[in-house]
């Protein structure tokens, strides 16, 4: 049975598992038949059908049917029909909040020279204070280089309250993310008060500045801004005090408030001569020096340089070598296999001209491993492989280097990608980075990748892509509402309830563009007033299961557009005032069949007319057509003070029927007497069952011939018992029917009838509405009835308030929605344009039909693709591929199955030519994994993982150009491994870094291209079959991706190439990296990820108290030369803690057991080795770790090496 229910649930999404977007549980079954047969296997056939209530796009409003057959005999085993569901609200999932990131490049502020700072200053300046514009650029670059700094701004300028630092970040909420601590001090008390009101961030502290004693705190700051007035105080005095609060390696920016004709900026005491540079000597005398690249050591050791080469130097490399030698460098050249003989610093220039990594030979591969295994500082120079890309092959070193550094943090491989357009710029940047290699070693926020463009040295960082994240949020939650004029909008806008159960979820949404004309038989009406009915409220609250996206049933306005056949039904003209009776009337324009639109006399207002339709049409049909009410009939009208009740009273009085009424309070009773003409002795309470006794007494036991009922429960039952012989009770409510309540049978014995009527039901025909409207207006024109009393009006911008008011049940008559002639401004949610793929072209899918590519194929067909051309190395006879092929056929998509190796150009050419239609788009999803630690990886493992992505992508690109096929999108399924450098995947990371670069390269050629850096996908593909790998991923560093999110991500990639969402990720879309990162995240060793840590000032060890306390205890023992046994115990404690965390063990590791018995693999051994190196300052090999017979034995080895150290 459970399996049958599961199959039924899938029928709601037409078998498409990744489309499942709700948690539904069985609630009701209409019928169930189970035979007594017992079989091992059966075939289940399921289907789903709309129940006719609720929004048709909501799967809970469908019911499932199932039949299960014996596979051998075909006999029916089970028949189930009418399985209905209820939804369990789960709230947003972790996948809904996924953060997309982009790789952003900016100049490195710590490497700005006088010339590069001048370039920044030449750009547009602030009109009030020109130094502000320059400073803003420098400050932004400083925050980009090192986010979450402690910053100090000292303002000596009288009358100026605004902060340069605060003005350089976008908004109060960003201050806390940009700065860990922000102190703003001003000398002017009035400016201080103004600043306190202006800046309200919790991370920003404002205080009064004493010019004579500016140091009033013990904090050290990494970045300080000093703003001096033209009549500044003693600058030397200020500078000397600053030395006490500026952290070592920190920066100071001096700004002098000047006019547009004269300004100056001084960075770290180095005068930038925008005028006379008069402060330079003062600052130098105060002891402030420039600690960046302008200070150049002249020692012989520093001026010597080793050049390691894999191939003969190219012309660009020879020019650089000659220039370095001319600048005084002693360049000694070594072959790649001789690098071990070289001094500490190595320069590799081979990729200035030729890409090495795509075609590495065995000899070069071994030389590369040896080179990076040496204790050397390596600078690898390439050209055109980052940012602006002319040679994507050269980008492979970046991916490989990221993995090598992750596996061994002591490896010092730095890359510099130059534009190559100027030998002078190349040499200058090489010299600058070579000096950086001479700096002391650091192991946190390490800058290892530099880019030279236009003479400026840039650095990369990963940042959340706000634009893509906004679109992603809209995909799950809807577009952000935009305030606009309701009636001036060219598009059709309708009020919708986005979450049943609360009126706060009401929102106007665009539902149709203007350029879609009305159907031939329909009238488009501009609605200016609408009637609110109680049914609108109960639909919104979820009490009545109808379409909550189509609220409002009646409105009045003017004819806006006419279908060409409307005149066959009714004579209408453009601009004519009309009444419209159609669901969805809470809108700016509604389209209705001509039968549902009726002209109104000029003497009636929109507000009066919109009270008519729902009440009078229901009353006319119920009283006259269903109940056959005549003169002298006794009629009980419940809730008679409402719109329907007042309409029924007038209709009864018109034909001479006797009216009996109920209402809820004295005010309503008085209204019925004074304004509706109902005798006081015929008005009873609708709050309790006493009305039955009163009616029976007033009619001498006869009862009533007609009941217009809207009461529920016991009150309904008492009403039914009031019915006279051959009388008719018309049920107008739904509550008891939906709750499946019972009905007394006794009144049926009097030949009484019980009928239900809902004027808004879809079964009510247009012809019936047309007839009822005609009858209504005949009565109006004759003066027999009049518009319903308007209780109150609410504006179009406050329908939720109107619903709350009607729920209080205190109103008399009708509530009308209108804003009169005033313009109406309301928040409107823009419509989402679904991605629609072309049906006239083929979609080339590389990677087969298993795993991710199979899911992508089915999604392509769901988006409209009619031809898919698949290429895989192996065939398609497996069960998974066959299931995907069947799904594609069911979606009406033809499949061309190609077989071959994508790394071979002739195979790619053959498959593309097999396509029956021109290739219109490409998804490159080829993937081969050969994971191994870099030092142990073979050349075969390297090329097996690399070739399908590198050579394969080039082959697809080249053959498409040969065949003159320009594609709409060229999406490459890359991996975040290439961005972060996943351990054990140097080959895979190199290949994916190439894909990332290749997408940007294609865009530079004017071709489509986007690389999607996917993270681990939980429920489909490789990782779904290797749960052990998934479990090893830290949830603090990585965010999960499921199949549905993966497909959305791929769709974003398509959109980025068709209609770009964000320029920052137009070529490369990074996923799965958690934002923010914890301060102890291993990713933060790499400076590219430093912007993802929104520090709150807490110590890194706050989340690892036990481990950090253990390390502190061990350091204390070592410092005091404690006994070896005590040190051994301390080492055991910290290693147990580290292994337990690293392997995600539920219980601490036992020291007597071997680490390998806990599932320790080579990658975990590498991670532990790196931890021992960094934290314990001891050397152990991975073999020591893996082969250890117990943790205690391994700890003894560590202690021995600690002792030696």
C-alpha cells in the first residue's frame, strides 16, 4: 500500500521527481478495492486529476487514481480512486536560500604605486571635496583586500559630519559586514550630533575627538583615515600619536580637505603630489613609512633569481629575462629537472607563450611534481588566463595550484597572469610579486594569485552575486514587488493570495502583458470599483478551497478593449460604463465573456452598481428559479442585514412574499426595521437556535416556504426543521458541506427539498448570467429594486483591511472597493517569464544520460526542447539511460544517440553531423574522476580526468565553428573544485579551471559561454552514490544542492547567455560555497575567500574551545620544558580532538586503536599532516599516519619530532 501511495504522489508531478515542491500526505480516499491475490511483483498505473476546487497549479488540489496489475497474469490486484491530499507546511528549505557567488577582480591596494594611485585620482572626483572620491576608491580597495578590519576615522574638519569610510560602503547594513569595528571621531560637537543621527549601525561608534589627545582607546586599527582641515593642527603630533594605535602592517590614509583646485592624498606617509606634497617630510619625521612594495631590499641574495624552464624560452620570456637582468637581477636558468639545485626563489616563464598543462609529458609531469614538492617559493607567470582571457589552456595552473596548496599549505606556489601587451608592465609586475615572495611566511588569508592589467596588479576574491541571488530568490518566492499605478500599468494586474490563511499575503501581481488581445467573445473592462463578498475572505483564509489567485466576483468600470465577436451578444462601445460579473474582479482590468458584461445607466455611480450583481443574481435565481417563491410565500432570510439578505428582502417585497429575518445585533435589527421595511416582530437572532421557536409561533406552526440559509452547524439544522410542507431550503454556505456534516431526514417527509447554489461556480453558464442580468436591470429600471446600501468603502490599496473588517461581522449592506478618481499606487509583483527553449534546433548534450546529464536532458524537454543529441563514450543499454529515453519520448522529445570520445575531434564531428537539425545549444557535461593526492598522481590519471574537459571542449567549439553553427548557449558543467582546489583532485581542478576560463574566452569572441561551478549534489550523479564523500563535507563551508536546485542553476546559466542576469557571473557562476564562512574555515587560508567571513569580533577558537584549550596547554608544557610523559598526554588529547572533528566521529577516537580503523583515507591523512605542521610545528608523513598501529604510537612520533624541534 505504501508503495502504491508513493506512486500516486508522483502522478501529481507527472512522474517528474525533481519537480516535487511540496510535502503532501494522504487525507482521504473515495474508494479502495484490494483482491485476495498475493504476488511478488505488480505493475502500478497512476494518474491525477484536478478536483475542481482551489488553484489549478497547486498539486494538493488534485486527486490520484491507481490500479495495480499482476505482471504475469494481468489480473487486477488493487484499485484506488479519489486519493486526496493535505499539505504539510515545511517553510523555506536550505536549497531555497542557496547563495550564488562570482569571481571579482580589483587592484591590490597594498601594491599601489605612485603611478597607479595617480590613475585612480584621475577619475571623477567628489564635487564638494575632491579628495573624498579618491579616498573612497582606496578605502573600497582596502576593504576588498582585507574585509572585517578594525577601522578608525579621525575628522578634524569643522562643520563636516559625513564619514568617508561609511560613504564608501553601500548602506548601514553593509557597515557591519565590511568592518569588524568602526570608530568615527570628530572634533566638532555639532557635527558629532548630526553624525550620530545619520549613522545607526551597531558596529559604528561615534565620539568626540580631542585634537591634543587622539588616542583614547587601547584598540589597534588596521586602517586609519585622517581628515585634515586647511588649517590643520600639528600633523607631526597627530602622526606620532597614530603610531600607538595603528596595527603592524596597517595603513593610514591622510586627506586634506581642499577645493577642487587643490587637494592631496597621502598614503602611509608617501606623498602623492596632487599639489605640493607638503606633508611628506613631516610624516616621515614622525616615523610613518611605506611598508609595501616601494621599499626594495638591495641585498645580493634578494637580487639573485632562479629561472626554472620546462621548454626552451620563448621570445616574450627572453625579453622579460633580459629586462630583469638589466634591472640588476642575477638570473640563473635551470631545467625543470634541475630545480632542486636552485636557490630559494624560482621563476617559471614558460606559459608566457605556450600552455604546458594540457599536453604534459611524463617527464614534465614528474618535473612539475618535483618542483612543487621542493621547499621553494615559486612564481609561475602566464599570460591571458584570468579576467580578460586569450589563452584558456593556461588557466589550468590556477586550478592545479589551488589543490596543491590545499593539500600542503607549506607549498608556496604563486601565480601571476599578465596581459602581455607590454614587456615593461610585465617586468614591473614580476618584480613586485618577487618582492612579495621575500616577505615572511603566513598561513591565513594567503594571497597566491595576482593579475596584471593595464599596469595595475589585481587580486581576485569570491563574493556573493547579489543580482543572481535576487533572481534566485524571485524564482522561489516571486519577484520583488514594485510600487506603481494600478490603472496606468499597460499590463493586466490582479490581486492574489500567495499564502492561504492570512490576508497579509494578498499582493497585486502581473498576470498578462498588454500585447495579448482579448479573445473574440470577450470584453476587457478597466475596473474602478468592485464589491467585496464574504466568500473572498473564506477563500483567502483557506476555509473554502477555491482558486485564491482569482479573487473578487463583481466590478464596474469602462470598456477598454473588445473582441471581434462581442457585438453578436451585446452592443458595447469603447469607453462605455459597464458592470462585469467575472472571477478575478480585484484587478486593474478583467476579461469576461460578453454575456457577463452589462451596460449601466449614466445615473448610477460605479460604487452603487458594483453592489448589484452578486447579491441580486443569487437572490433572483434562488428565490424564483429554485424555490419558486410566489406572492404570499413565507420566506426566512438569514443574515438579512448583509448584501444578499437586503437584496432578497427587496425581491420578496416586490412579489408580495412575507419576510422573516435573522440578524446578529440590535443595530442591524433597527436597520432592517427602519430602512428595509421588515416588521420588528419578524426579526430574530441569528446567534442561537431561538429563532425556530419564534418563527413557528409567528406562523402558527406552519413554518416557512423558502429559506435562504447561510448559517452552519446546529443553526442550519434548526433552520431545516422550520421548512414547511413542499418548501425549499436554498443552501448558500459551504462550511457544513465541506465538513461532510449530516442532514436530518425528517423534513424530507414533508416533500421539502434542500438545494445548494453558488453563483460563482464554474458550472453557472454564461447564458444563465446573461438572463439574470437582463432580469435584474428590468427590475432596476422599473424601480422595483435599488442598489444595496454601501456600508463603507476601502481603497484598492487596502483590500486586506476590508477583509479584516468584513470578518468582524459588524457591517450592514455591502463593502465596496474603490479609490474614486484618485490615482492608485500599489506594490505590484512583476510577472516571471518562464524559460522557453526552441523546438527547431538540437541540444547537444555531452556526458550520456546517466547521472546529472540524464536529469538535464529531461529538464530540457520539459522546457520545450524537441531534439536532443547525446554523446557518451559507452552505450545507452543500461536501465537508467533507457528510463530517461522513455521519459523524453513521453515529453515529445526526439533523441539522437551518439557514441564516441569527446576528446577526439573526429568523434565529435561525426556525432554533430548525425543531428537531424542544426545544433542550437550545448551542454558540456563530460566528467571522469581519478582522485589521488597530487604527489602520488600518475600522468595517466591526470590526462584521463583532464582530456574530456579540455580537449573535448575545444573539439566542440571548433567543430561548431567549422559547421557555421552559432549556439544560443554553451553551458559547461564545471565544479567548485576548480575554484577552491579540492584535495585529491589536482587533475579535476585544473580541468574545471580551464572550463571557467574557456567560457570567458568564448564571450570575448562574441559567442555564448557560461561555466557552472557546481558543488556536491545529494540525490543524483556521482556524489549521490558515494555518501561517504558527502558526509565528509563540512556544512559550515558548503551548502547542499539537490537535483531540483541543480536544474535551476543550469537554467540560470542558460539565462545568463540569453538575457544576462549579472555581468559579474556572465561567464562563470559559482555555487555551493557557504556565506558567511566560519572564521575557522579552511577556505579562509586563501585570501580569495576572505570577503565571505562576516566577522563579529569573536575569537576564531570560540567554536573549538576544547581543541584550542588543548593546544594552549600543550604550548605551555613545551615552553616550560615539562616531562615527556606530560607532553605525550597533551599531544594525545589534541590529536584525539582533531581526528574526531576531522572524521566527524560521534564518539572520541580511542588512543589504543589505529587511526586507519576509523576510516582514515589518504586525503584525511594529508589533512592531518598539514594540521600537525601548522599547529604543532612538527613533521610527520602520510605513511606515518596511515600505518600507525595506534593513535598513541603516532603521538609518540609527533612528540619525538617536537622534542627535536
